[in-house]
C-alpha cells in the first residue's frame, strides 16, 4: 500500500503570516474574478453576508446579460445557444457573436448580418460594463482590509496588484484609505497611459502598483493613446471573447503583461493568487513560463474549491514545484499533492490563530483562505499579537470559536521594525 501524502496547514500559514507582517519580501497579488464574488451585499449595496455577490460570477453574469436583452436579441440567442454546447456562458456566446460579425458580411444568419451581430455584441458589452460598475460599499469590506494590510507596515518593496477585473473596487479602497497607488497613467486632466513608466521602480515603495491587465472601467482611446476618463463607462475593455488574445499584444496590454513577466522573473518574489481559476490561458502561460525560467520566484494559489475541482491550478503546480496550490481539502506543495492534516498546536494562542485559516467545524476540517474575504482578513490580521475568544451565540449552546473581529495589534514602532 502506497504512502499517503499529507500537508500540515499550520506549518505553511505560520511562514506566510511572518512574511506578510514584516514588509521585507517583494509581494505581488493576482486578484481574479472570484474576489468580488466573495463580497456579499443587500439590495441597497451594503455589506450583507446573506446577500448576493457585489459582482456575479460568469454563470450569473450570463443570466443577467440574457435577461437584459430585448425580445429580438433574445430570439437570436435562442437560435444560437443550441449550437454552443451544454450550458454556454457569456464568454462562449460573445465569442460566437464576434465571429459571426466578422465572417458573414451582408449575409444573414438567424436574421442578422455582420453589422447586426456587431451591434448585438456592443449591447452585450455595455451590459457587462453596467454590472461590473458596482461601487464599493461603505464601511469595512475585504477590499478595505486588504488595503489596511498594505498600508500597515513600512515596506522595502511596493506591493504590486495584477488584476484582470474591470471593476474599480481596489481603486476605491485605496482612495478611501488615502493610500497612494500607481496604475501606469500620468497627468491630471485626461491621464494618459505611459508604458515607459511601468518598467521603472523609481517611485517610493509606499506607492502600491495596480495593474489592470485586461483594461478597466473608464478607459478610452484619445488619438494614439489610452486615457483614463474618471468615469465608469465600459468602452475599451478587453471583453471575454476570442478578441481578448488578439488585442492583448497592443498597448497598454502588452506593457502590463510584460510587467507581470518582469515581476515573476525578479529573484525572491512571491505572487499570491486569489479568486483566479487559472482558466485564462494567456495569464497562465505567463505564469508557467516565468516559473520555469526563475526557480527563485514562488506562486501561492489560494483556491476556493477542492483540489479535484481546481484542475488548471493543480496541473500547473504539478509541473512547477515553485508553485503551491492551497485548496479547500488539500494542497499541492513542491509538486506533491496531498490532503490537509493539521498538527498538534504549539499553544492555545495558535489554536485561535488557526481559526483564521481553518474551519474545524466542517467534516474533517476545511481550509478557508480560498475565499478572498477570508484571505483579506488573514492579511489584515497578520500583525495581530493576540486573539480573543468569544461565544458564538448563533451556533449550538456552549459552542465557542476564536473571534477575528477583535484582535490586539502592535504599535506603529513594532509594525515598522
């Protein structure tokens, strides 16, 4: 009988907690579409754990887009959908519409010619933009907690955030906290994209870098350059269709992808991924190539589902030992796949810290940092020196669990040491 591989989450989380608290490591974040899904809001757009995602996942976005269309557009989609296989999502639908718009010219398919399909694609893209234009709720949220961690310590290197998301949630979180960040644009009236400045590290480390590698709300084209309008319009995004990879070689996208490659090929760098499925072939290819070229870079992928459901991340981690996957039920570490098995806690205090990344109430226990909201809280509390227990009255009588809502943090001098 073969030996079963197990991984102790305590071992890896104590190391990560130390890295997050010190401000010495070169750290990057890859924040994918799963991040806003973890933020739940009520009908008024305020934080509510029982509410709906502030920005839906692809399946819900698909339903929302289809429901938003007029009757004539729905008739066209009803005719197209049977051709697209089982349960096609908005990416598949938009890809087919773009293909038809370019291929058929004045001929008609399902009642539309090429121009008609181009106009249909525009209407779909406009609705996508409307959905992702949701504003960050007032008060604490995973985004504000992430920014709290970024601004909470003196850093030797700036934190670099790479995101394919179009929303402005990260920008709003930085600005509410009055923390500076640089996104590749220069100027004030109509800030323009400056690809040369992206490759430079001359700005102070306290200025975080925010790279929107698929574009963002508010981007537009003026003459031969891309500008940031300050609005929430959705005119120049790389929408999720087959054109994404045709356009990716154009500025500013080529410069932003090159920045991701440069970060990953810089020795002793750590990229932490959250809410990213590794389904995006272009981003995953950059990660794959960089991990192969630079063995001194590490990637930690925090995945929401079980290992069996995270095929793309697991496949990459099995090929590249400097990438680790932390999933709900297990991990791939140094190319070894195994289930989680917590060890004997060194102290009662560690049991309370463990509650920030491990749910002992689940059958057999469950690793919870694949949820962006939980990971952001873990980041924010990485400098906490004491956790307090309190009774959770919503659970069975007599049950207690560690609270991460109340934590003692070191003073500023400790944080900067």
